[in-house]
């Protein structure tokens, strides 16, 4: 089981803060945007005498509310197709446990969300990666590269769209190519669509459920954490039209009894967040994205493509080893009482040596903090003993 590249350096960050150092946390997708008022009102109005178990598949009223939400995106699923999970993470884990036997394989473009590997290991399955490159903006590799990797043990393809960690947004053409491959080889398509609200191209959002002919093979992964800025309530969803698969997933849901009751009540209320709230949140990320990307690409030796979705970007740095650099920033460096906390990108790859000089950054801080973090990063790169370009 690999350590999380997002969280493994937390003890060093805590130690730095204990020394009085200000730590700009760009390592994790924990937004500082306020949670909707509707969420807190729902919490305040809870007048139950008992905080009971909920149904293993989740409260029906929440699933009906989610059904209405998906219809806004032309994702035509019903409440009975939706299983509420303890965060999107549990949805991924249960999907793998229900669909994959030990030794089975799934194909994933890399870099990929690091915990996919942990969940595959939990299911006894193997992730087989197709590498994408920062030089071409982490575009989907040629579909022929996927097809070459298909074996009798291949059971599915996993995509994250918009992508974490790269911010890449798959085009309609790319999604259709994936669909054709899924149909040809009778595979599952696991589609993590947690960041659908954050698409910056102006093109129509393409869900896996928009792809004709593979409705029974799509397993959609979702979460309320990011769109309503409520990561701590731990409410996600697994959506499938495949009745046999849903029956199998439900065995795991029943084994863990139920998803969090209070989290479901908050999530249900949050779906009523105003259009103004959602638009303001979107506009804020558009501003932060431009500010951070422009700032990073002005630092000598740094390069990041423009992410078209989510709120992450992968950055190439002029350092010998990004893991060492991130550790050094937290343990040995500060500038005017501050340092930066980034996620080494090597943990988002499975191919040895990939991402060695890259980090993932989340633009979840306000622009004032991003500006200060960029100054600190520039100074850290000047001072780092393992920098790979002259001053």
C-alpha cells in the first residue's frame, strides 16, 4: 500500500507550524471557499431524538435530490441507480471490489489520483498505466496505446474527468474513442466526475453517461466535497444502471452498515445552493487559475500547462528531485517566516522515474495567499541545493 503523496508530508508541515512558520498548503484539494449557508441551516435544524442508521444505499430523499441534480447535466439516471457512499473514495473502493477479482487489471492514464492505486491494491487488482506528458498538456494518449495494454485480465478503463492531478478535460472525440474501446472489449468504464462544475473551456461537459451504447458498463463516481466545499461531511455516490453490479456493490454497503447520517442531511440541503453561490465559486476558481498559472510560468525554470478543469495543476520545477525539494521546503526552508507545502508528483505515477521533477498544486487558496506562496516558491528554488539550473 503506497503512502499518500498528498498527506505523507503532513507531519513535517505540522512541525513547521509548531515552529511558528506560516505554511501555504497547496498540497491538498481542501478549498477555502465557504460552504453554502443551506448546509449550516440544515445542521442547525436537526431536531431528531435519535441519530439512527440510514439505509445502506443512503437516504432516499437525498438520492432523489441527486437524481434531479444529474438531470441538469443531461445525466439520465434515477434514484434507484444511485448509491450514497462515505465520500467518493468509498465509491471507488466499492466499484473495484465489486467489479474486479484478484489479478484483474484496469487501464488508467497517468499521472492519476494517487489513491486509485491504494484502492486497486485493496481489491487485489492491478493498475496498468498509459503515460501522458506535461509537454502536450497531459492530453489523452493515443487510443492505440490503450489497446496494446488489453489482456484477458483487463476488466476496465478508469478516467478522471476533469482530471486530478492535471486539470485536463477530455474532449468529445477522446471520450468517443474510449467508448469504442469499452464496447469492443466489453469493459467497465469507471468515470470519476467529481469536478464537473469546474470546466473552463466553454465546450459542453461530456459525462460517461452521455456515451451511447455502454450505459450498463459505466460506473460513475461522484462526491459533494468539492462542488459545495464540504470535504469533511464525507458524502459521495456510486451511480450504475447495471442491476447485477448494484446488487454486488450493495453487499459491501451492507457490510459497512450505512453512510454518515449527518453528512447526508447536509448534502441534501446543499444541493439547494443558489445559482449565485455556484457561479461565484466557479468565477473564483477561474481567477485563481489564471493568477497561479501566470505566476508559475514566470518563475525561471518552472512550467505548467493551462488546466482546463478541476482546481489542480502539475508543475515542472528546476530541481533534481521533487520529493526531496518538498521535504526540504517544510523541514529546512522558510522565507520571511513562511514556506510552501506541495504534493510531489511522483506519487501520482506508477511508472518508476516519472514525475521526478514535478509537483501537484491545488489552487484552493485566495489570491493574496497564492501571491505570497509564489514569492516563497521563487525564493525556495533560488536557495535549494539541488536546483538544476544556474541562478
